[in-house]
């Protein structure tokens, strides 16, 4: 497994992993809504690789992108905005490898805490982050296609 910084050439594969994961994970959302959201949220514009504090990492094996993560460090806090592993590869430790490397990158920005935000109904995400030492510290809401969905905010003090 190779974890490396993303390049502009990775965005097609990033979008494919995001789409497969959303369809596999988010049964609560309509398929058309998922496709529209992925098309909007997983682009080089939404994850600008050169923006200050932005970290986008990909995990690849045998030349195939199997996972990615995206975080932004600002001040004393970093937010993990995305962490996805292709559904066919979940449970193999890829997410943990991405997270470990992401924390190394984030620590270089002198942050004191890391937050992760995900749908409140995503039990898999909750278990993943709690297993890494995160604690749920807040809630929020996200709007997608005019609908509002509860979010859970997890925090890890570094």
C-alpha cells in the first residue's frame, strides 16, 4: 500500500471512490442526489491541492486508487472533511494507514486538535473515529439538495 499526496491526475479516481462509497454507505439518500452531490463535492475546485493548510492524500495499491482523505488546517485546528475507502477494500486497514499519514501531515501545521464531521447516521464512521481516539463533541447540519441532515462532530486532541 502506498499513501501519497494527491495530484490533479487523481481526481477522476477520487470521484469514483467517493461515488462507490456514498452509494454503499448512505442508504438514507436517493441515488440521484448522491450522484449530484459527488459531482459537486469531489473536484479539484472543492479540494484545491495548493491551498494553504490543505492536505489531500490517496492510498493506492498496484496502481489503483483505493482510498483518499482531505483535511484543512487553520489556526490551532484541522478539519478532516473527507475520508473514504472503496467499499470493496474496507476493513483492510487502508483507512487507518490514511489516517496515520494524515495526522503526520496535520501535525506539521502546529494544530492542537483535529475534528471530523460526518452524517450522524453513519455508524461505520463513528466506530472508525472512536476507535482512533476521537470523541463526539458536537452536532451540526448539512444541506444537500434542499434537505437537511444531522451531522456528528468528532474531536481528537493532539
